[in-house]
C-alpha cells in the first residue's frame, strides 16, 4: 500500500487530518482494484465465482460436500490433473485433499491384473466415502478397478524371556 508522507513542516494541524483522510480513501480504492484479482483465488472468492471456477476446471460438487473441501478441490484441480494416472500422483492427490496416508498395491499375483488396492484406515474410509469415489472416478487410471481395503492397527504385546536349557546327546554302542 502507498504510504502518504508529508514534509515535517506540513505534518501537523489540518494538513495531517487531510493526509489521514486521503490515506483511508486510497486504501479503499486499492481494495476496489484488488477485488477482481481476489476472485480468482478459490479459497477466498464468492461462492458464485467459485462455481464458475469449478466448471472451468471440470470439478462438480458432490452431495453433502463441505464448502471448504470444495474450495480445496477447485484450488488444486490443475495440479491434481497433472498428477492423475500414476501411483505416486494418486497418493499426492489424496494427501492434498486431506485423506491422509494411503497404501496403493497394483498387479498382485493372486488378483486380476487391473485391480488396484487402496489401503486406508477405517476412519479415513468412513469419513470420506463419497470423496474417495469422486477422486477415483476423476483421477484414477481409466482401465483399472479400485478396491478399498481397510487397515486396522492392532497393538501386540510380546513377552520376552531368556531360555537357557542345556542339551546333551549321548550315544551308546555295543
């Protein structure tokens, strides 16, 4: 922002009040001029403009999607389309959209070659079922089938003890 500054001999009295009023006026004008640029930011723009940006970036809002998640999906639409189609890219997409850690297994020997397993925790799968479906439909590989598998962490306690028995082998001969 432009900071108005008066010489020291003019910075008192009525001229200081005029300078303060001019400063407020030019800050308001600067806000008016920056408003169109702020509308291109998917995180802060008006919802109507966000829907236009989403249409432009081929993103459609699914039922029950929170506005914050919709804004993030619109914001990262271009980067996600670049990352689409690879295993590492799909992991980055899921991380960007807040799903979290995911394991992806492809071409397993006991399954069909086109099945991809997405291993998620139970909470990830229950919190984001529609989001995961939309991500797989939009950014997954075209000729692949995706299966969701839950990972459940289990605590395991193992007792460790020392085992010192001696062994002798005796051979008797006649």
